[in-house]
């Protein structure tokens, strides 16, 4: 008779089977990964690559306006750019090869078609500008449809009123929610809490009717569904001119603690800085003027104080003087900002400008005297300025040195329709100031293709 206890043989058998299965699993794993790389990539690593841009959306140019689009030679060259550049839809469009320079389309030719600029294949160098020479000069960059934008320095009263344009280029509906800030804090906006924008259509809102308020205002536009392109046109009455001045208000993506505003025109009659504080606490900060002779903090207004959920305006006319300049706002909480300048009977808005990076540029409307304004953060920087004509032909390329912590004005050739700034690095920012018989306008330089982080795919052993 065996002295083994009941169940002992079963346990030994199961142990042997587990050992055999383990050896087989190790062998199969070794065979399955024989061709795999010896070093497994870091799961947290990400590859940065240029993000292609298939389309940008422009504000309604009106019958007297013009849409100008091009493939800027930022990450590509005009000679090597291929594909098709198109403005508008298939029934009312202007089409050209993307290497042919600037493509122009009158607003009257668009009809009811949305002013959407597309390229095939997509490229990160797509840029477009909408301009209007009458009754006053105006120009603004076309933008990528997104989910959030801030506009600062607009009005919602009789002699200072703004209108909002929401464009939905997508195939599905978009739902937009808005927040308005005024000098006394948030403004009640019952009609703006939820606005629907049908696919392929635009919605216009008069802010003086939807959110009447006195003083300088700021507007946040964000979507809870879909994507839209938002544009604000500001109208300010100027005594003695007989007709109010209008211009597009530049947008700011997100509030920041450090905002650089570029493109203040020279010989301006006034400069007004407007700062908005979307937080729940008062924010303190400083204002710096960056001119041809360097950067300084003006004695007046001194310390910047912005109430919670409110706005404040500062007169910088005497501090800036008659030269061109850039303005830096530094605060202890994220803010939005803009500078509104007046030259005669026309207005110009200087909005946030981003670091130029390896290359940045802009598409310019025809018929204006253009001056490129470059500012440096701290160190002197040598950059290459490349102006191009309407056909994409280089005009007069040259190197310029941007002084440390100062602003440099570079006149562009009369026939310039595109301008590219190279080797700007992270310390150079810029804008183009347009001046003509109809008035003035400011266009920021757009950096080259944004770089997105893509996840790394790694093998997983099962």
C-alpha cells in the first residue's frame, strides 16, 4: 500500500505541467521576438513632425475686399511646391498651382461661398490674408478653424461697436459659447450662452445688441461641439471724420502671463493698450515699450492693475512717441491684450506676435507701403529678410541685425506680396505695418509649420 496522501500525485503532476508550459512560453517568446529590435523604445518618447495644414478660413471680404493666398517658402521652396491652391468652393473658386506665387480673388467673385483656402496636398506653409481698401484700409490673417479664441479691446455701445462673425467650414454643426468681460467685470450674455452655427454657413452677431456695455471689452469664443473660425470687426467713431473707422481685431489663442504686441505704426495720433483678466483675482503687472533705442518701462501708467474678470485701458501715446514700437505686457496671472492705434481717420490693431522660429512670413495685399517691424527679446540677432513678388519671384533678399531688446523697422520693396524672415530663432518676433492712401493696417508674421508630437508605437509581449 502506498503511503502517499490523497491529492499529492495530482499536485506533482500540475507542478510538472506548469514548468513545461513556462519553458514553452519562454521559448515561444524568444522565437516571436527574434526579429524585434534589441532595444525597446521609450514608451513616453514622442516624435515631433510638421503638422500639415489643409485649409484656412478668412473673414467675409465683402464685395470690395480681396482674398490673397500663397504657399510661403518656409519649410518648402516656391520652386519645389507642388499641388493645387484654391479659394472658395467648387462653384465659385480661383485655382492655381501652389508654386505660382500669390493667388488673389475679389470678394464679389465669391458670392455666397465661404472664403475657405485649401491646398492639395496639405502643407504647413499655407497662409492667406483678407484685405479691404475702402472705406478705410483693413487687413487680417486667415485662420485655422479651432475651438477657442479671445478678442480684446472691442466695444458694444453706440460710438464703439463690434460685430462677431462665426464661420463653420465643417460638415457637421458647431455649438459656440461666449463670455464677455468689461471694465466692471463679467457682462451678462444670455443670448450668447449657446449659439448654433450650421455646417458650411456663417453667423453674424452685433455685440451692441447681444451684450451692450460701456467701455473696453474682451470676448472669449469657445466651442462645445465642432470647430469654427471667429472674427471680430470693431467700429469706432472718430470726431471730425464723418465716417467711423473699422478694422479687424486680432485674436489670441489663450491668456498668457507674458504677451508681446507687435506692429505699432509710426506717426500715430494715439495708442491705447487694453488688457483683460479672465481670472477670479486681481492681477498686477508691468508694461514695457520696445522701440528703436531699446526697451523701457514708462513712468505713466506705472504699475498695471486689472480687476478680476475685468478689463483696463491705458493711454500709451506719449510713452511710444512718433516711432514704431512693440509692447510687452508682463503679469502675475494669464491675460489677453491688444493695442489700438489711430492714424488720422483710420485704426490699426497690434495683436500678439509669436516667436519667429527658423522661418516666418506673411501674405501682403497689393498697393500698400509695407514696413517690416522686428523685435528681439534679449540678444542681437541677424536674420535674413526675403521679399517676394506676386509671382513668387524674389525681389531683394538681405541680412539685417535686430538690436538687443529693441525694435528694427525694415522697409520692403513696393511690389512685395510675400515676406519671409529666416533664422529668427526663439528671440525674434515681427509684424508688417501697411500704409496707404486709405489708411493703415497691421499683419503679424506667421511662424512656419507647427510641430506636433506623435505617439511612439512599441511592441507588446502578451
